[in-house]
C-alpha cells in the first residue's frame, strides 16, 4: 500500500486537451460499449500513472477489469475509520491477489479527533458533513495527482444513476471520469466475480448489495432498491462523490 500521488498542477491547455479527449471517448464508445473496450480505450490514450480506480471494496471486479489492461494501477480506498471488518479484509485480499497498488486515502481527522471537534456520532446527526469530511474531501485531494479516474457506478443501482455515461468530463475534479461497469447488473457483477474467483466482501451474501460505513449501512430485503440500506431513515442517497 502507498500514499496518494503528489498534486499535479495542470495548465489550461492540458485541461482543455483532457476535456476534448473525454468528449471523443464518449462519442467513440457510445452508450453501451463493453467494459473491456472502455478500459482498452483509456489504455490507448493515457498511461497507468495517469489513472486511478476508486473502489469501495464491496468486490474486486472493477480493479480486476482495469488491471487486465493497466496492471499496477492505483486503487484508491477511502479509509473512513468506520468500515466493516469484512470491507477491510476485502481491501487486503485485493492488494495481495490483484496486479494493483492499493492507496489508502485518509481524512484529515481520526474518528476520535472528529468526535472531539464535532461531537460523537456526527454520522447520525449530520451525515452530509460526515461524508464530506471523511470521503469527499479526502478523495478530492487524492485525485489531484491523476488525469482520469475509474468508478464502479452502475445504472441499475439507483434512480439517481440511470443516466450514468461510460466516459464523461468531471468538471468538479478537472479530469476524465470513466464508468466501465455502467451497463452491468448486479448479476453481471457477481457472475464475473465468480468466474474469475475474485475477492468478494462477505457482506454481499448477507443482504448488503451496497456497502458503505458500518454505522450508516443496513441490510435490505430481496427486491428492494440495492442502495436503500444506505443512510436508512433519512433522505440522503449519495455520499457526495457522484453528484
């Protein structure tokens, strides 16, 4: 495991080049290109040092798909301090078995320091602020060293994700955002994982189709929205990373 790359200050010309590249990729790949074709497109235009995978460690599918074409890719794991033991075990197994470089991304404050500054259980009182400090801000800093990031967002996960493109320009971070698994279903995901015998978070087998921090994630009943167990009991549906 390693630390995130150093910030890379890009010129306006470089930003414009990346924006045009994202537009070209979106046009070339269309709405439903296979995940392997999407990653091949990235590999043909950017080096592995320019790219990062954001992974929640519910499974190892996205890191595996990317590493098949870009071995040694950085896999960013947001170590919030609130993860299930099963999630941390999956991270460790992914690092051991796949051709990737796990990068633990930490918040500025430990859980104890956050409790001292904001009071205990901020996740229950203000989940938006908690996610901002423990997920969004750390990821924003980590992504400064890259030109493209991969996410595992799928269109079938929630109504807020049904229009997820395969390739887009991420204005908020100033880099290309690629969602190779956007067209996949949960069955596609689990089937791929089984065929390749990939590490898998054991919580997936116990009613957790979407896994976040322990205090804010509940199991869901069969047939329910896969993300309905996230921030259960309030109207929050996203942590703020994918908005």
